[in-house]
C-alpha cells in the first residue's frame, strides 16, 4: 500500500497520462470551428482548462512529493496535505466539466480550490518550521 508522499508521486504520473489522453481526445475535434460552441465559448474554454489542470496539478503533486520527501520529512500534517493535493487534482477537472455543462454550478470550484489552498498552506507551514 502506498504511503504519503508516495501517493502524490503515483498520482502525478497518472495525471500526466490523463493530460495526454484528454489532449488526444480533444485533439480529434479541435479543427471543427463549432466544436463545443466555438473556440471562444465558455464550454470549450472550461474543457481546455480541465485538460491543462491534469498537467498543472500533476506537477503540483510531483513538487509536493519531492518537498515532503526531501525537505520537510514526516510530519503530523503530511497526510492531510498529501491527500488534499490529490483531492484538488481530482476535483478540479471534474469542476471544470461540471461547470461547462451547468454554468450555475460555480460553487463547485470551492472544493478543489479549498483543498489546494489548505494543502499549500500546510506545506508552507512545514517549510517555515524548518
């Protein structure tokens, strides 16, 4: 069974792969001017944001892995920060897709943003204590 921060390392690479695959799927349709309402439509921008969030939050999880493993070391807050980065990574692309379909669901972004802010703050706290 994976422990923290190893879960963030595995998650990072799974999310990079998800970014490649979502790019492949989106790339099949990008040449269609009217796909998802056109290039500047909110729906299409949110799908692109979901695609990019795989890479960005995969990178964040990779950075957390190296920070937790080689700089901070084990701490009481490490599991909460580690799982918060994973939760934020999972829920951000989901929030983008949900909002692309139901524009009134703006509050759904609260879940990934709060998870990522909390995890980032806990990581900074641990770094300051060094």
